[in-house]
C-alpha cells in the first residue's frame, strides 16, 4: 500500500464557516497511517500544517479534550465531535449545523 502523500493540498481556508461534516473530514485527514485514530504525532503534524500557533503541549490538550475513552488517541469514529467546541474557541472555526 502506498504511503499517502500529504501533498494533495486542496486545503480549505480555515477561516469562515465549516459544516460539522466538513470538520469531520478535515480531522480524518490527520490520520496519516489510516489506523482510525489520531495520535499525538499525527495531530501535531496536522496542526503545524494549518499554520496554527500551536506547540506540542497544545496538541496534548486537544487529545485530552477529545479522548473520551482515555486510550491516548482521538478515535476517528466517535471522538471527533468532542473537538467541535475546542476548535471553535481555539481555531476560530465557525462550525455550522448545515
Ligand atoms: Ca493514525
Ligand atoms: Ca480515544
């Protein structure tokens, strides 16, 4: 299986509105190795790619915020929604219902 290049940059501008579904898809792209979970490293890499003023310890907070079952990963199925509020207040993303 080929390693997915992160080079497909159809990156949406992060300013402005995003639907919940778009937000989920955006977060899913963080899962570089495709195991269905966002690890701390994947998150840190993703955060850097959006150019946010985030450092390593902040990605830890993201995970702590979202990680409902406490396994240290953000599960793509089920735990992404926990990031909605956090993204809104910390990234300035306006997430609209539809
Ligand atoms: Ca992963
Ligand atoms: Ca988890």
